[in-house]
C-alpha cells in the first residue's frame, strides 16, 4: 500500500506507476488506485479522473475484491482504505503523507494481520517525524523508538562468522540461488542444500557423542546466526541497495538451510500414533504482571553480528536439572529451591571422588555415564546427605527409575564441568 497526501497525488502516483511499469516491461506488476469522487487536473487532461476509469481491470468487482487476486500487487490510496481496510496479505506500506494520532495508528495497523506465508512486514515513511509516530502509538503500546541507528554492514559480519565454520561451499550457495530464482522445484532445492545439511548433522552428532559441548554450542550458534542473517537482510534490504547479488544469494541459501537443520527437522520423526494421554498435572507458579507501561525504554537496533548472549553453562545445566527433577518429583510439594539444593549438594559430594575425575578425563560421555563407579558414588552421596532432603532421598532410594535418572543428571553435569575445566 502507498499512502498519498491527497486525491490528486493518488491520481498522479497511479499515472506515474503505470508509466514506469510499461517502460520497464514489468507486466507482472499492476496497481489499483483508491479515492472518492472525481478528481480534476487540467494539467494532465481535461476529463475528470475516477476510480472506474483509472482501474479498467475491475470488471464490476470492488477494489478490495480485485486486490485479493493475484492480478494486483499494489494499492495506491488517499484517505480511502487507510482505515478499516482488512487485507491480511498486505505486507508493506510506503507513506508519503503526514500522519498523527489515531489516524497514524489505524493507518500503519493495516499491516497488522496474520496470513499464511506472511513472515515480515515493512513500513517506509518519507515524510513523518519518528517522534510524532511514537507519540501516536504511545497510548496503546509501550515505547518503541530505536536507541541508535541500525548498522547496514551487519549482514557482512554475520556472513563472515557463518563462513568460518565451513558448513557450506560457495558453489552450493550459487546452486541453491539458481534453483530459487528460476523456480526449479523443491527436489532441486533439496539437492542443492543436502551437502550443507549433511556436514552440519555429521558434526553435530559427532560432537554430542564425544561430549564436546564447545562444538555443540558453536553449531547451535551457527544455526541461530542463519536466522539472524535472514532477519537482518529482510529488514535492511527494504531501504538499502547492497548492489551485491552475493548478499541475496546467501539469504536464499541460508533460508533454505535453516529450515532443514532446525532441531525438529534434523532428527528422524517419531511415530506417536500409539501414544495415549493417561493423565496430567497442573502446578501454580508465580503470578506475573505483563501490563504495558510508559517507561522510556528504547529498542536496540541491528548493530552486532547477530549472536545470542552467552549463558553461563554451569547455571544453564543447573536450571535444566531443576526442570528435570521437577518432572521426576512432580506433585510432591517440593520447590525449585529444594531441587537446586539437592542437586548441588549431591553433585558436590560426587565430585570429591578422585575416580570420577579420572574417568571423566579418559572416557566419552556415554562411557562415563555407564560407569558403575558413577552410580555407586551418586548413590552413596544421596545416602550420606543427612536429613536435609529427607523426602527426595526416600523416593530416590525406593525407585530404580528415579535413582537412575538422578545418576544420569549428576553424571552429565559432572562430565561437562570436568571437560570445561580441563
């Protein structure tokens, strides 16, 4: 949608648009123009302009009905359809009109509709003061101003990071781009990205098997950075001409590769046909307030190379263990603090055994978890932990399933701690 400043401007936009399309040979792009009544502009022609004579392809249809079809891709408007126009496929808006207050909110919110295949929306505003737009939205939303200017070079920085892992070759990127541009079909695209997918999966599975947490984190960051590149390119390319086809080629390749190496696609599907729900439990957690406020908090722009903020691996493992223990002792009235205390105490006791340290250094994670010494050490730590965790100790020692799970959780944490400390 192109939002113009007046009915006369809408008419001139339509004439200029049609002229450009004709001169450039882009018969696949067509625009509709929407305005009320008649427009007289004797500098252009003596006859009045109307929606009917400026949209000859309507054939009795209304403008919204025609815009739903594949025949039209652009809607040029002047007041009409700025508000109350509900077209979920609308993804971009070019604003050449002063907006403020509720009119600004209603106009820009034309894009705020969900539709299948609609991943992003864009607004390119040529005339409005960002502060006026912010103030217009402020009564309805939390502050949404940028704290700084987005860095257009971010896509190059992310690409350099992705290149460094050697998951793909440039000729594979070129092949995937050709498939996408010339619409050669899904089979051809699958073949083009198959080598990259195979390299990623092979390295990921080998790292997991060897207990190499550093390599696993590196590969997971690669997967995250693919999405960061795609999002940065989708946003910045709307206003910046990179004048480099390689940037677009990599966006096409990364988009396809990211889909097939997601965790839910990377592994073989699990047959759940015979699974039946036999029960569930509800647990009340802390009450949270998510009400909107008026705090003057700015949104950070795209300035970094698109990486996740590093997380303390020891803390991450503790939180994961607490989550697993909550499921194991579900419904027993135990708190997160109980789980943390129990896990930390037992792990600390087990870590004091020199056999454990020696076996971590000499074995893979799977071999270490199968060690009899690990099971004995953790069991003894549970037995000698005193009365502080009485309920959990009793349940663990009276259930082979729970004891085995606790030994596995403690073993994995000990192994990963030991490898990182080496």
